[in-house]
């Protein structure tokens, strides 16, 4: 008995030390996801042996664990944290998704996604969020990622909502601002009854970096900073790089219908210096995008229709210049993205559910194009347009079937054959099928099947072969 009494006293003492001197509520949650995928021709667009890539993925598995912890003092103050563990089955240790091979239990790395403080400012109707946090606007067309940021929300002005803030997108050298990327944003929204609208102003000051000058991905500017190379091989240095996005989002929702429309205009510009000749010129950001869609609800069926268009320009390759234009003026019309944008749409060309193994090399995905720069897909589409129709059927309480069709074309004609320099505006027809099945206690299974009937502009090769993706996602949100 004495032994158990000593153990009880020790436990009480430990709890007393661990308990803070003020009331603190800790909440947690997260998700577990397991995916399988098989695909073909989503990288180089051809079946031919000896192509640029061996792009047939017979079978690949990955998994993710995200967990959230909220440390809550009161409704006026809390700290939010979010962590993530990614593992690709069979991959060697290291990186952000390693540790899935033999002896995996000691090698998976934990990524800290978010940690920020959120509090009400005394005597002022403002809610502040300071730290590494997720920020998303315009359904990812402008921004949707995790950032080091400060966001302030003005409260008590219903039906209006005003958010403004600052994002420190890049600052690797605190002694110089040349490689900085600083963002400021202001979003004003209104919601009353079935109607909602918002206006967003997002300013990305890239200082002397090449961010958004061509590639809207977040990789190039992190690695080469202020050196920007057009596809023709000509190198340019960027200075005074300023991209401003002005966006409008309106929607209307009723019991049987929901419609929405978005419009974003690129403004600003960048000064470029030709590294070979020293000639200076300014490239304006003149691109734009427009999207409209409608959903119709007739239980147990749902139907949808819509599409988007992202502007492009005429910088394609020719027989005289097989690598495309080297003149920055020929790239002004492309719709540009701030670093951190991410808008998923279709399954094959738009990443969708099975995004890890999506388009990474073809002209539709990255704009690299192997001799063309006319169009880009993935989560940052530019120079392309789509029409989409589809529907869903709630077959049973726990079972839903969804089908979507996309026609994808280029805004300007793109290179379709790098040997003859013929052009085309047809990227292809994509059909996506999904089956959602509830398993048990919130565990959901999604089966995915997607097929792309390739058009001539799918790649810059003479023969464009069809592509497919098959896969499944098992997910539990807890």
C-alpha cells in the first residue's frame, strides 16, 4: 500500500508542475491520409520508348499525417500549431517524404506547418493573427499557402468583413533587400442573405528578384534570385519587380442553385536588363483571368457547369527561333501569379486529388514546353481556357458517384510539333470519375479514375498520346 501511495503522490506532483498557473484549454485534431496512384503519359505526353521521361507510374503509395493543437487562454487569446508528416512508401530516409523503406520507424521528418498567436486587440475591434499561418484568397487563384505573416481582421461590422496584412515571402539575407519578396493585401467582403461579394487587392513587391516574371511556381526565384532566363536562352536581371492583383468575387446561393464568378487583373511591371547586351526595358504585367460556374441541386442529384480563361500571349517557337521569343514584351499578356498561388481544378491537368504525381514536365504543366511557352496547366494555369460540365449522384447515404468533363484549349495557338513548327489550340478532352464511400467512424474512401484524350497542343511532340490516372485516397479527419 505504501508503494502505491508514493506513486500517487509522485503523479500528483508531476501534474502540479505541468499545470500552468492560469486556466488553459488544449484542443487538438488532424487528419490521416493514405493514397495509391497509377498513371501514364502525364509527364511528357507520349508512349514512345526513349522519350524525355519514363513517365509510366505502375503503382505508388504515399501517406500523410497532419495534427493540430490549439492552446486557448480565452476567447481573446490562443496559440495555433499545425504539424505534418509525409512518407512515400519505399523511399529512402531524408527530405520531406522519406523514411518509407526498411527501418522506416526512425527516419520520418516532422514539418512545422503553422504556429501563430491569435488575439483580440484591447480597446480596438480588431482580431490579430501573427506568425506562420495559412492564407488563402480567391479560391487559390491569387494565393493559398502557408506564410510568415501578420493578418488583422476588423470585427463588429456585419455584414462586412475587412482583412488586411503583410506576408514575408522571402528574406534570406537580412543585410540586403535585393532578394526580398514582401506582400501586402487588403480584402473587403460583404455577405447578406444569398448574396456575397469580395474585393481583393494583393501587392507583391519582388524587389530585385525574378519572382512571377515568368514562372508562377515558387521554385525558380528561391534558387536563382534575380537571374531570369527566357526560353530562348537569353538571360535577364530583374529589378523593381512589382506585381499587383486586383480581384473581384461575387456569388449567389439559393436552395436549388449556386452561382459564382471571379475576375482578376494583373497590374504593375518589372525592369529587366539583358545580361548579354546591357539593354534595359520594362515588362508590364497585363494578364487577367475570368471564371464562372453554377451548381444545381436536385436531391439526390447535383449538376454543375462552368469554365475559366487565363490570358496568354504570342511567344511561341518558330522555325527561325525554335526556342521561342527572347523578347520580354512577348510575355506581357500571360496571366501571372504571386508566389504561393495554388488553384486545383481537373484531375490530370489540374492536379486534383492525386496531385503528387501530376503534370511536371509537359508544356501544359510548366510552360517549359520543350520549345514553346504558350500554355500552362497544373495548379497555376495560364494561357489556357476550359469548359466544364458534370454532376454527382448520392446513390446511397454513404455512397456518391461524381463525373466531370473538361475541354481544354490554349488562349493563343501553341506549338504542336517541334519538328515542323505546326501550331494548334487544342489541348484535349479530360473525363474524371470519382466514387466516394464512407467506411466507418468518419473514415472515407475516394476512388479516382481520369482519362485525357490528347489534342495536338498537349505537348510539343508530333504525336500526342492519351493519358490516364487511376488511384484511391483513404482519409480520416479527426
